[in-house]
């Protein structure tokens, strides 16, 4: 289930240092699994979580000190009220879609993401998006240029036809994406500029793990503690680059507003040493090369246990941060409710 969360979170990346994105993600589960609230809501500025709400605590809360200091209590009170309403809206609509897809036994996930991207250098909107997914698959997307919804699957057609008939709400959505969202984005950039424009270098480690039959080794290059999110990892053998990025995971969030990324490479043990990984990141004045020391921890050794614990902790930290996917934006004017 958490894979669906991460997939939706990774749909958009900040394109460059000159562009910035404000996006909000709401997530509702029909049958909540242990560790996941029934409903979550989260706001993201670039790759930084700025607020959070879930059905357990039922309160919109700041995730950044500068948000708490600059937004007055009325902002948080109205945001909490709005997200409680959205929680009920999602609960109803998850049930509707379960029946429409004729799948009511297993858990299902309905998500909504909307936001905007600003080209700060030219002070203009790059894109605005408003889209829904069901169980990780695209369900509906708003075409703001033609004021209509796009349905990539048959079960979404009925919703598209219904929502296309609501001309006023479609016009409001277009206006929000092109104007109000951009205004919020600019304001948040001013408030959080110290954190948003910072640069943190990654810590890099290379280690090996034998497979079960010990015929191959898996080398892993772990980069963690870096910001911003964009990073690239490449493998080298005796100073020769081994093609493009190899079996890399998505960059996952740590709990301190930094990120982590792993890249793995399978090798033949007889090939010996000579492997290294190259890390490219905006915080680094030049590529960072980290060499594998040739050590292969044996099964059951203390080194192997320690490495396993470290990796598990890093993964759990990333998942704990990523699991809070979902959000609701406070709107100054109206808060439209739609049913599929």
C-alpha cells in the first residue's frame, strides 16, 4: 500500500533551481491498514512538507517553523475545518468508486493532487495541475486550457461528463491554478527562503551484500542527508562508467527535511575490487567518488548485522515521512465538492 503513496508523491519533480512548485495531496483509504490513517492531507513546497492533517489527530498542523511563525491562527483554524470536510467528501467518494469498480472486499486508495509551478526567473506560471488517481492509476485530470476533465479509463467517463457540466467550478479551478495558487507559492517562498534555498551535501557509503547462493554480490551506494532532492548516482569499474544509473530507488524523505537515495549493482565476486559510485548533487562543487573497499560481510557477523540495521532504519525513516501523503489547501473563496 505504501508504494501507491510514494508513486503519487514522485509524479512531479522540481525541474530546476529556477522553478518552484506548490502542491497538495489528499489520500483516502477504504479499509485503513495498520499504521495508515483513513485520511491524510499534506502540503509540499518543492520537496519540503509544510503542513499535515490526518483523520486521527484531525488538526491541520505546521511542519515548518517559518510556516507557524508567519501564518496567523485563523489560517490553521479554517484549514482544519476545510480538511475535516474533505475527509467526509473522500469517504463518500471512495465508497462510490468501490461500487463502480465492483471491488469492495480489498482496500482501495483514492488520491487527489493539485498545484502549480512557477518559473521564478521569469516570474511566470509553468504549469498548473489538478488530477485524481485510484489505486495508483490515473483516474481524472483537469485540462485547464480547454476547461474540461480528461478520463483515461472507462469508469471515469461518468465523472468526467458530470464535472464538465459544472462550468462555474471548472472556471474557478482554472483561476485557482493560474492565480491563487501562484500567489500562495510566492508568499511561501518569501517566508521559507532560508530553508528552501539551502544546500546540504550528501553522506555517501558503498557496501556489499552476497546473494543467497553466494554466486553474485550486490553493491549498494547509499547517499543520505542531502537537499535539494535532485541527485544522480552512477557506477564505475576501474574508472570506466557502467552505463546509466543502475537500479536506483526514488529519493525518499528523511525526517529532517533531507533526502536519501540508494543505487544497487550486481557483480561477479571474482571481478574483485575497482568499483566506485559517483554522486552528482547541487551542493557539491565537483562529482563525489566513493570507492568500495572490497569487504563482504559474512552472514551472521556483527558488521552484517550493523549494516542491516542501518539500512532498515533509513528505509523506515523515509517511509514514515512518505506515508503522510495527502493534503488540503485553504481557499480564500469557495471550496467546491464534487461526487464521481
